[in-house]
């Protein structure tokens, strides 16, 4: 574990995060950490880098990411010695969709936007998770309406494996405070009004008072703003995609023996 100086509450958060990641790694040695190179994800990479058995890290390169996001792959490699697996969509599927619907069809129709996300994000994610028993995300409950019931551990019906969200109960202020205290590298777009960062054409800066994901697919209704990677968030609590909440330690113990 890393020795740091933090206020008591943040120190407790940090210690609990490290313990959870160790428990996840023990139960799921093949777990993968998904990184969009947002602040939550680089914090998780920083924590994971100091584990006895750090998980593999991957990033979905949709072909439309900001240059600042892509640059963090090398930053992570240089800082932590971690090689981020960059997963890209099937170029033929991308080409066929663009030829059929145009390069910016996602602005015209939610269904077409979801098809674009399916090609550029969901299919590559399914491919990289195939054969694994768990993945780890940087999702937090306060990020949007679709995440307010987010559990720290859930069975992912969409991809058929366990999903862990160890930052679920963290606030944005807590994430930023720990990132600054530990000198964790983060995406400079966060300092330019982007609390949530996705594809360049689908992300704008957030106005004062808006929720953190208001800049994602801003032309759509708020309750539709998931891309398919976390489809279970759109299910109500206790419905498919979200197993009933139990203590995280119990979930990890059960999944390690199943």
C-alpha cells in the first residue's frame, strides 16, 4: 500500500479503495480495468498500479476521441509502466455505417446514435471482455440520473460477468482531492469544463448547475444518456442487470467460489 497524507475521511476512502481492489484481484485474477482516461479512471489506475497483482487496463478508442485523451495512454505507460490495451472498432462496420447514414447521423436520431455507440464501443467492449470473469469501472452514483442506484458490485447481464464500481459512493470533490494529493495524472479537459469525457463530437462543456454528464449527448433526453457499455444502469433496482445489493466482501467471496 502507498503511504500518503490525506484528511481522515479521504484517507479512509483511499484505504477502502485499495482494500477493495485487492479483494477483487484475489477473487478475479483476470479482471480488467476499463479506462476512458477520465479522472476517475486514472485514479483507479494509480491505485491499481500499487497492487501486488494489478489488473490489465484497456481503453476503447472509438476513432473520435480527443487528442488529450489519447495522449494519456503514453502518460500512463511512462508513469506506471502499464501498457494500456487500446481496443478499436471493426473498420468495415464503421465504414458501412457512415456510408449508409452519414458521418454525423447520431445528431439526427437516438436510435442511430446508439447504433454508432454499438459499433464503436459496445462491440469492442464485448470482444475485449470475452472470456473474463470481471471488469472494473470508474462509475459514480452522482454522475447522472442513470447511475443513482449504482451498486459497488453487480452481475452484468449485458456482457455476462461481474462488474465492480469501487468509486460508486465517491463524490467528484473527493476524487479530485485525492488526485491532487497524490499527483495523479489526469485529462486536462477536466480543467476546461468537461467533467465527463467521451467522443469529441458527442461531448461539450458543462454549464454551471448542470449534472456532470450533461455534456454527453446533450441534444438527447437526460434519461437516455448511456451508450450501451452500462446498459444495466437503465434497469430499475433489482431488475436484470443489477443484482440485489449485498456487502461487497460477500459478493467477492461468492464470486470467487462460483
